[in-house]
């Protein structure tokens, strides 16, 4: 089998949210995303995955950077492609 191996030697990002917590994308092989508050408490954590139907298993989706939709207005802009 010929599998692509995504390895990012840089990347990742941090976005400050309206409540001053931080959305963090670790990039690379980890591909972990999480939200942490200023007291270093993890509020939410996930590893993006996709289902591989051929192999019938979940696989990590390599990430370089990630974004978060933090409010309804941003979600509507994404869906309807307009500037509200």
C-alpha cells in the first residue's frame, strides 16, 4: 500500500476567543485541537478524524492550522457567503 505520510515541521496556531480562552491547534502528527482558559484548564479537546471506508477505521486528519467559528454571525457568513 502506498500511503501519504503528512508531516508538518511547522504550523499550528492559537486564536484568542471572546471570553479570553485560547483555541489551540497543535498541527503536525498530533493534529490535536483544544480550548484552554487562562488558568490552564482544558475546556474542550478533540482530534480531527475521518472514516476510511476501505480500511473500516478512523484516521487522524493532518492539520497545518485550524479555525473556529465562535459565534452565529461567523457561521452564517460561512454558510451563506455574505457579510452581515
